[in-house]
C-alpha cells in the first residue's frame, strides 16, 4: 500500500483532472493487414504511433461477475464475424490514484468493470502466422490493487528487438485475492477444484498464459518460447507464477523487476491482524454466504475496504492454497520440485524507496504544493539506502542464493542505478527520486512516460542520448534472455549468473555514471545492520527510525532487529 500512498500524492505534480474515465476510446482505425484468425474468431487490429501492429482488448477469460465472481476463470465466449480490436478493454475494478491524473482522471474514484480480463498483443508489422518470434508477457504493477495493461506501450521494444509483447490484466484488490470460509464451503460443490483457491488474480494470469499458448502463433509468436516479466506487484505475480503448479509449461523464462516473495496464510488473510480482513469487511456489509458475497455491489465492496477515505492494506498472495500449495511462497524456491525452474532474472533499483519517501510530508517540504525537497537530505538518503538494500536482500540475494542451493543455477540478477533526473526550480529530481521504484520500466520499454506532467523534467533533453543508449542496452539484454534463456548480447558486457563464483549482479547506469557492468557482493540483514549501527550521517534516534521499517512492524524479527541496535520496540 506504500505505492498507492506515494502515487496518490503525486497528484500535486500533475495536471487538474476530470471526474470520469473512458477505457474504450479507440486507439486507432482498423488496418486490414492485421487480420488474424484466433480460436475465438477473426480479429483485426491497429498500427501504433511507433509503427507496430497491435490488437487491443482481447478477452482471454469470461467476465468474472455474477455467479463467476470469486471463482477460477472460465474460458471466454467466441464472437461472431470480425472483431475490431482497436480499443483497450475496461480496467479491473479499483480506486484511482494520483497517477491517473496523467490521463485526466481524478484520484479517489471507484472505476472499472468486472468484465476486465483482457489482453493486448503487439507485434512487428512483418510478423505472420507460423513465425517463431519470442513472446514476452508483461504483468503490470500497482500493489495488486491498481493499474491496467493499457498504460504500457511496448512498441519500441517490439520493433527494436523483433519480439511479440502481450500486456495483460487481472482481478485486483478484494476481487483478486480474497479468502472467506463461505467461498471454501461453496467450492466443495464445484466441478472446478481451483474454485477453492483464494488467489483469483493469480489464476487469471494462468488463464492469460493459456490464451497465449492457444493463440499467439496466429501473430507469429513461438508458443514454446514465452517469457513472463513484471514490475513491483507484477514482479510479485511473476514469482507466484513460478511457484504455482497451474502455470507449469505455460512459460519458459521469467523476469522479476522489484518484486517480492512474501505471502500470507489463509487464516491470516481471512481473520488475521490486518485491519480489514475479508471476514470483518463482509460482516459489516451483512454478507456471510457465497451468494451474498457475489451480490455485493462494487461500490459497497470497495467502500468496505476504506477507512477515513484511505485504502487499507489487503491480504496479498495467499500460500498453502490450492493454487500455491507450499506453506509460504518463499519456501517454494527451496526445492526445484516445488517451483517452475526456468531461467530467471531478478533485480531491484538502487533507490527503490525514494518514490515512497518523495511525497511523505514528514520527510519533505513542499513549496507552492509542488516544489519538493527533503527536510534533511542525509536522513532522507540514509532511509532510502537501508530500506532499498533490504528490499534487494529479500527479493534478489536471498531467493537467488536459495535457488542456487536447490540446484537451480540459471538465475541472473541486476541493480538499476540511473539517477539523473532533471530539476525544476528548487526541486532536484536526481536526489528526490534517484533510481526510484519503477524507474527502470521506461528504459525496458523505450518509452519515457511514468509520472505524468513531470516526465518532461525527470527525463529531460539533457539526458536523452545517454538514456536512449542505456535503454537500448537493457532492451537487448531482456530480448536476448527471451530469445535464448541467457541475457547475453554481442557488444555488451557478459552478464554472469548470480552464483557464478561470488554473488554477482549486472549494474545498469548511463555511460556518464559508470555504465553497464558487473558488480559483486550480496546484501543481507547482518551487513545492513552493521552499516546502520555505525553510519556517521545518523544519530541514535534516526537509526532506530530506520530500523523500525526493516521488517514487518510488530513482528518477532522486527523486535530482534530493534533490540540489536538498542532501540525500544515500536
């Protein structure tokens, strides 16, 4: 939920917004040359501004509404005649955030439709049925409560690297991950065993991969060469697809960008200490049976997960579940028999946490509502340093080491370091954001749109040439990995596996700031705490404030960390 708080605050940096949303606006006119035959019927698409062909809003599963709400996805219906795939499908139900202002939509609105299980296909113009192009399936982020596939245009990656990219949507928030005893009881009478799973969003992604398997050849894609990749919650979802037996054989490589290996158990998801668990929220609505849960209106459902106008953290990935059978998600990677052991890239950004810090009024001052600067640059930087290092330790070093110990050596790791954002009067984005969370996405896609109206400052003309050079290098690595399972490309530095000798990662930065190259060493809790204990930038109180966020507040691990630094329990 920290992501949602941060991006909601970015409203101060964006233009004024309307109070409406239109997901169905055509993105172009039909192009006859894009006609394709799919399992559901004939389809025709558009040409993007960049010059790729695209087919938008294709249904990969039936609408999960009415009797199909809180059930595993079902196959989509076929359509008659020729479908014009020229507009994105509706986003999945969610609350809008500050980033929606970039599309003229106010934050804090409940938007979207349950009939949202749609995907978009992008391909080079000369790709045709029977081709063998690598396929890359992108899973968007947004804390698993926000976002849509239509926010991403991969045309640059598609044309530069001659690949096919598919962007997908999935159920979010209390529709995507929802454990409730009434649903478990109801599933006992179902002829679909996966109806008993609480990971509906995960199963949607599995369904999208089945659609790719059955249809991507019509666009020139190789059904035996599919790479899944995603960022933040999308990276977390890549991890779940690696762990679920339901996705076995549906993809062949995986890229985790700033992801997570965290999960909760069904009991915690249903009745744990999260403020609005499913049982508590639904009881307030008077919904106690499966039929009543499926009849709750979308507005009432989302209102049940809102307190004082702010969203409440929802249970996320739920382990020990029919879709994710290991006791925790992390434990799946301790044995090659309990995860889909394909080649994997995992990485984080050097300053992940600065996105979340940048608009926190306790950490920054805002002049005129949009000129933002840290109150204390040393503390601001140190807070990001240690929390970003901890993110890397949990999402890169620990899982990569665990997979290597389990006998899976095809794991590569990276750190994204680009921190050359421009400045606007008193706001210096190079220090405010640095190499923040999500900043690698524009480089992978070759499209420098991320934050709305401030993009033109963050990604200014001064750095355009060096940004494009770094972007092309990253695209070449990502596409080489998708093509062969090894991220190596002629003319670029060799990228060793993580456990080849000492732990090693590829560092991505502009040529002016060190360039692309290999770095060594691992992050772990012991080294992070050792550095925190002696950091000359900090006093004792500041050290304890930083330590409070290194693990889940109130947990046994958090108490041990605080005790090790001589801090009182939070």
